[in-house]
C-alpha cells in the first residue's frame, strides 16, 4: 500500500465527499427541527420521500461508497485536507469536518487521517492536541508524525516571555505528548523549541520509541539542547540501545553539538538512509563509523569545517553505506572560511560518483577547466548541479549542454568529447553558477553563451546569486524576449525558463522528483526527513531549504 502522505491524483472525489458532508448536515438540521419546512432545502415532500427511499435501499453503513475498500479511503481523505495557513489560526479543513458527520465509516477514516500527521503552528494548538490525546489515549496511538517544524513562539498577540508563562508547550508537556504517542515514527522540531528539548525528551526520542523512523532537530543550538544531547548520547549511558531504528536523521545547523555526540550516535544507525549534518562538528572518523548495513541515499555535509577533502573522498568512494546508493549529495563550502574539496580531491571524486545521483552540490570546490571531461558524464543522470565559485569559462559550461564542434577555437580537432561516439543530451534541469566570474549580466545574452537557448532544454533554472539577478530583474523587455524570468524566495533568486507550448514548465519544480520528498523549488539545501510540500510559504524548514 502506498504512503498516504505522497501526492495523489484523486481530485475527482473531492466534490463527492463535500456533497456527502453537506447532505448529512442538512439531514441533521431537518431531524433536529420537525417544524422546519423541508421544501426550502430539498425542494418539497417529493425530494424528502426520495431520500427516505434511498435510506431504505441502502441501510446505514451499506451505501455504495461505504463498500469501497479502506485503502481507497486512504487515498480520498487526504485530498480533502487544506494546506496549512500562514498564520495557523484561521479555521480550515471544513470538508474533513463534514466527513466526521457523514457516517461511522467516514468518521473512522477521517479521524485516522487527522491524527496520523499532527502539525503544530502555535502553543494553543499544541494544548488542544495534548488535551484530546490525554482524554482519549486511543487517539494518541494514531499519531505517526509530530510536526513542530512551523511552530512559532510568538502569536496571538503575545510575546515570547508571555508564551513561556502560559506553559502550553514546555519540556514537560512535550514529554507528556511523546508518552501518549507510543507509535510515533517522525518527530520534527526546530530552533524555536530548543529550550523545551530536555534530556528526558531526547531520551524518549532515541531510547523509548522503538518505531521512530525520522528525527529532525533543525537549527537547535542552545546550551540546554547541547547538554541534553551530551547526557543521552554518550557511551556511558547504559540505557542507549546498541541499535536505533532511525532511518532519517537531520541535525542541520546544530553546530554546538560536540564531535563525541556523532561518534556515539552514528554507529548505532544500521538502517540510515537520510543524513543531514550541515554546519556541524562532524569528523571523518565519525563518518567512517556509520554501519556498513546503512544505505545512504541523501547526504548533506555542507559547511562542515572539521572535514578534510581526503577523508570525505575516501568515505564517499569506498564506504559500503554510500558508494553505490547516493541520490542527493551536498558538499557546499563557504569559500570565505573553508574549502572541503581541493583540485585533486575533485579529480578523484567525480569519476567514482554513482549513476544513482540526481542532485550534486559542489559549490566552493576547486573546479577548473580540466574537470569538464569528468563532469560531462554526470550530466546524463544528475538533474540539479551546483558549480558555484568554480573556475570555468563560458565555453566549458556550454560544452555540458551542446555537442562539441568538429574543431576547437584554435582550429584544431576537438578532443573534449572524444570518448563519446554519440552525443547523449544532458538531463540537467537546474544549474547553480553563483560566483562564476566568466558569467556576467552582459555576456549572458551574447551568442557566446548558450545557456538561455532552447537547445539547452530540459535546463529550466539558473541560479547566479542575488546581486546578479537584481540586474536581470530590471531587464523586463530582454527577459520577455529570451523567455526567462526572475523568481525569488528569501535571499535566493533564480532565473527560470518560461513555459512554451512544446516545452511545458511546472511552477516550483516537479512533484515527480520523488527524491525531494515533496519539497518544491530548486537547489535543495536541507534534506527533508518527512514527506511534505515545502514551497516557502511559512516555516523554518522552508527557510533552511530554499531561502538561506
């Protein structure tokens, strides 16, 4: 059975479920007040009689739609849920509320969906959820995901200090919530909650929830958070299991955690598939300690200043957990502070990257002209490629998208693609050339640069830095002529190919890119731990994924 969190194409059922919900509400209104004139609602006694006949034909619980397998309801019900609102306070999910009143079967299916993924945006919502599962513990057993990724401590006209005094969401109430959700599989929190992440909460998540599958502590950096992690994740803690069930782990931007935490945690993750350690104190020895039984498909080691190129390359090319399974790899470096991959590291790594790779970020690495022949094979299966601050010329970048001419610029026979008998078009859809000095606003539109031409399709997104796209934003006539437009989110901006009749383009990316786990937009910088559409409307996760 498919994961009910993934996108579905059952939109045709939405009007049906909405109609059923409205119909039962109308029936309840009639039966509650027998003096009400039925003709105002049903069109007279004839319509009411037909309704009674239908009730005789289909006894309660035996209507045609109620005879569908429950797996079909698992597809239908999620489509009736509204997307989370930016403020988190406005009433929503009116269709689901109607389904609760439709029948016992509809009510059961709807409650299961409502509590399967609990998303909390503010402390009042958390207090209501905690009250419900405390009063009805069976509801807590339905919860599989506790999502606090969009939680904000400020709201309802209160300050952060006032919210702390209200005591709706504290370390104690959060622990109580975890105790009432014994089948929890995904736990997502972020920096706004790090003061509430106590040692008891960490112990509960890692030691006492055997079904835990995905954990995310994005951006948590407080002293109490660091101390709680150090107390639980250390070899002297006898309650720490030798093996943990966690498959997806994100400690993105948790830069206060000691290296010893990773050395104690990573060897206990034999089933690991997603690992985000961006801007942490991870070391090469901790990476090597990942069990050989793990199968990493997503790995983020960007801005890890304690990593050196040789250790990273050896790990990526020899470790059984990673060498043949990578789909997403982020090795972005902050060029002003630290460079992970030197020139010889790049030369050794590129030929050994697996064919499963779909996204590769080498921003800040020492990439030069001599690496083009090694990058070219990757463009046949990599969809998103970041070459920020590389030392490449326009001709070298062009060669990734178009077949070479028989002769080079000097009149000699070109050997750049000599190893390829036939030209295979690239599958690149996104290219990051931020900080590449050879690409400027003036020569981007020259004949020497082929990036904007139709022949580079399926390339649809270029990222060139915020300052670069500021100038492009002012060239409205030129943008319209070449068929590209500027899109922005936070401090990032993209130059996006506009759709045409022959080459349609989907705004915000393609949901068929399942390796993004529902995340939209381009140039993913944070690995998702749970499936969910993240397009940047709200939440810290959208900020870390696409805005920063």
